[in-house]
C-alpha cells in the first residue's frame, strides 16, 4: 500500500472513533529511538482533524535523549506542536524510601524489609533513577532470600550494586575493625557447616576428570587430576572458579547460551528470556528437585565464608553434576553440591500458550481430562475417562503437590500447573539424555 492509502485508512478509523464519541490517543514509549522521518510522519498524522477538534493525540515518552532529538532543526515543526511537557526528575532520598515501601505493599508486604541505611545506599547507587532502583532491589531481594536474611542492609545493596552496575565500594581503613568483627560473625554463623571440618571441600573424591565429550565452544573445560600429588592444584582450580563466579549475570548468560539465546543489554536475564519466548521459573529445593525437572539450572551457592556465588548446572551423570562457574566447567559430586547449595535455583522453559490459571471442581470436561492425562503421564499409569473433578483425581493432584513441596489442596493452581507442564515439556536442553525424567 502507498503512504496515502495508509493515511486514508487511519483517517477513516479516527473519524469512526470520533463519531462514536471516542478520543484516540497514540502512546509511544522509548520514543528517543524513533528516527526523524518517523517523527515527521507523526506530525502529519496530527493534522487529521474536524472543524472543531483534532482527531489524534500523541504522547511521547522517552529518556532525556528525546529532548535533544526534538531540538533538531528538521523537527522544529513537531516541537512547536507539543502543548505539554513533563520531566520526571530523579527521586529524592525520601521519595526512594516511599517508592520502595509502595512497591512492597503492592506485592503484599506491609512490614519494613529494607533497613534505613540500605535506603540511603540505594539512593546513592541509583541516583534516584527508578529503573536502577528496581534492578538493585531485585538483586538485593534475591540475595536476602538465598541467605534467609532480613532486613536487607546496606552491605547487601553494595553487593547488588557491584553485580548490577560494576561499582566497587570505597575502601577506608576505618572499616578494618568492623571487617574483622564481621569475619568472626560469619565464622560463627557458618557453624552448622563444621561437619565438613576439613578444608578439603574439593577433595579428589569429589572432583573428577572433565570428559572431552562434554566440552563446548562457550566455555573452557579443565581436567582435575584425582591423584594426591595434584590435590592442591585441584583445589586452586575450583577456588579460583568460585571467586570468579560472584556475578549472577554470568550464570544467566550461560543458561541462555544453552538455549541458544543471548542476554539483551539493559534488560534483566528474565526480561531477556521473555523477549525470546522463554519464561523464568525459580524454585526452592535440593539435588533431587533439580534432577527431577531435568532442566539446566542457575544455582545459588555459598562458599566456606558464607559468601554467595553462582553457577549453572549443565549436565548430570549419576551422582555427579557438570557445574559451570564463570568460564570453567567441573564435575562435582553430590556431597560437594549439597554442602554449597543454598536451596534456590532457577530454570528457563517454554511455557505453553493459553494455559488456564487453575483447574478445580468448576473446570470444564476438557480441562479435567487434560489434567487426568497429564498426571497419568507423570506417574506412568493409564488415564481414566473423567467427567467431573472426583475424589480420585483430587487425590492424584494432592500426591503430585506433596511430591513437589506444594500446598496439597487438591486444586491445580498456577504453581501446580507450571510444575506439571515442566514435566510434560519436550522443548529445550536437558541435564540427562532423556527428554523427560519423572
């Protein structure tokens, strides 16, 4: 179609809206990315009008670069058409606190979660920019959840800033006594790990040779010798890999790579996944939980000093997992993994389209039969023909829920359906050779 034909179609649409008493508004976000010729076409669209009224209102939302774009000489006529301008300035310290409090209340928490010192540090690192506040708070919340630590303090915000923004904290000698005290506290807080009293977390019984068949182009494999003579070398390899795995984004980049996807600049890992047709699913569990799902997973780990680091479980063979730490891939045994795993992991998967949010007693017959068939596949049994949500189907749902640590209410809600669909999915990489592992 020609430009005139398109303009005529738009004009007809606008006139119909006007005759039906409707106001038509075009809202364009991230408008600073529009080309000058596109903005000029928008100006021409605003010429569409009746004798008394404009037919189209245009709202442009963008970063400060939009203001500079509108100052260009070829866009002066568009700039003259703008009847109202509003600049959202960075939030003040008080506004940052109110903003965080509001977001928490919307999520259902009304008790304070961030220490006052954390809010001050958050304002300092974000400069009051909401997008950065969101990123820093998200990372701090994930760290708090992984460490089971509340309230969130300024140290957790500083760590989040290093991971998200790459900022290093200022080093002052006056903090040395406090740092020593913190080391003592960390030592005592990790007392429950004393069952592994030896520092040989990376003994030759826990690290095995990296098979050549498991290497790939995206990472550097290392062979870890199991002889006593090279034990210290094996420990250094793993400790160096752990020290270089403090950035969770590296682990997410690895799991995206396994799906043949890539992270997008300016977006979080889950946002990048969503843009490419995938969904994130975070869960609490253990070794068995990861094995059951059989998907590659980003795992939240802690070292001997209770400092967080992150890895990607790439493959599994028996009682061993192939763990990617930054650029290194190492086979670790179950004992080592269990000692360092915090219990939180996240997978990527391709969610089904048009999935209902709940299947209960009021569901239609087609949904009930799908639920019956799906549970039969998981339990490797023969499905029945069902016409109602009877007691047998309810018990099957409860059994599935109990097996996966869900509330056993007998109703297939959102979490139950996600877990069920994960087992049924045959799309994407797996830890083992089998596409499904029930």
